[in-house]
C-alpha cells in the first residue's frame, strides 16, 4: 500500500459537487491506497493516486511530459487497443470472476446507484428507449414474444436475426397460403405452446396475419388437413 497522503479540504459529497458544477469532491474517507484526498467527480478516482501515478510516469519516462505521452498514445492507439483486446481474451475467465466478485460484494450499492441514476435521467432513458423501439421493430416483437412464452413456461427462445434468416428461407411468403409477407407477418408456433410446443426457432414459422388468426392454437396436422395439405 502506498504511503498515506493526508490533505484537508471542506467536506462535500459527490452529488453536491456535481450539482454545484465542481470537478472534485472530498468526503474525508481514505481511498484504497490510504490517500485522504479529493476525488474527481467524473470517475470517483483519488487525486492523491493521480499524483503518485504522475510521479511514477516521470520516473519511467524521463524527459517526457503528459502531452507528449498523449500524442504517442494517439499515434499508436490501434496497437494499444489490440494489446488490450488480446489481454482481455487471454484472461476472460479471470476478469469475469473479478467482475462477478466485485458486483456481488457491492450489489446493494450498485442497485441504489442505478436506481438513483435512472431517476435523475428518466426522461433521457425514456426518449432513448422510444427511439430504439422505432428503429428496431422486429427486436421489439421478438422480445415481447419471448417474454410471453417464458411466462407460460415454454422452453426455448429465438432472436430477431433467426427470424430474418427464416423470412429469407421462406422467400418472403406465408408458409400456408404463399402470399407475400414482405411487409407484415406473424410469428407462429407450428405446435402451439398450449399443446406443449416449444418456443425454440425449430418450432417457429412465419404466417400472414390472416392465416395466423385462423390457425389459432390448432394442432399442426389438423390445420394442414383443413387447408388441403394432408389427405
């Protein structure tokens, strides 16, 4: 642990500092390295740790200031990102375990933070959700269908991408009447969930709205016979 740095400032919470437009706040509590110093409002990082980091930087790269190092990073940004990506891939399990342990240890604090953040930015969340739904109507339809199937304890689920592939495989036509479903279709369970059918993509077909409404929860063999596809 680093030698403790103790500096005295007026006490101010992060929320109060943010409301007053300040860039730093001070709680009087030491950081994980023992520094009783201000913290940055933007990321909660300790200013004392930043000082120590700058000092180590000067020792490691004598003669180079922070601006020069930033310029070097920008020039070699692609290589740095590749190194970081390779490290994450090589240590995926360890990083996932670390994140899980940290989240488990701070579950209540994280829940309160997310709840508070949502309350403070509710209008923005609602606006972005509305915009996303307008841009991704198929995903909205699929998510709703998966949610309803889960409530009915049906196993399996499918994705919007799988529906797109199925739509292409059906050549944009209803399985039953062969009319075009290019612009509108219903996602139908071949064997209805009410009769024990799963919600997996293997039990999904795309029908025009009229055929799907007429089919309802009928057995697939019974439905095929009614439409002259089975003797």
